[in-house]
């Protein structure tokens, strides 16, 4: 009886340890699927924040100036530099290695319902929805 109890304790400890190890961290710098931007993700306010830290094309070819959030419908926000632009808002934990909130799409200047899931040590799944239409892409960790 004692050995069964000890075996059960060992099994439970292993399961708890495996669950904790499975939850992965999104902190770090991530390369978008297209390879055109790097996003730095950090913990903030009980959730995560993410902002652009690098662009393949950091200059606006039309003006020769640093790229701005020109697609944003708010004229004051349209002048923000792309480098440093916050992409996530309200990203709070919604499961193991998963956060849900909104993501800003600088390509059209709109926010979308989104979820971020760490799918491996160096892979992140970013998904967004407009109504019933959803899509996503996989990001990879940029340089460890």
C-alpha cells in the first residue's frame, strides 16, 4: 500500500512538472512570417505587449523619411513612426502559452480580435478575425 501511494505521488509530481514545462513564454523578438518585420514581445499588465523593433524597409520610398503608420484613419496616429509601433492591446492569458486581445494591422490601419499562441520554443502562431473570417501566420524567434 505504501509503495502504491509513493508511486502515485511520483506520477502526480511528474504530471505537474510536465504541465509547468509545457507552458511556454512569448517574451523575445519574433520575425513575422513574411520576414518583413520583427516584433518584440514583453510581459506587461498581467499579459503581453508587442511592438515593432525592425523593418526590412524602414524608409518610406515616396518621401525618403522613416516609415509611418500612414494607413491609420486617425490623422494624428498616421504620423507615428512604424519602428516602436505597438501592435497588441489587451493581450491577456487565455490558456497555457496563449493570450487573447487585439492586434493592430498596420497594412490597413485597423485592429482585429486576435490570439497569440506559443507553439514551440521558436515558433508563435498569430491569429486574427474579422467577423467570422479568421486567418493567421506563424512567426519564428529571431536570434537567441
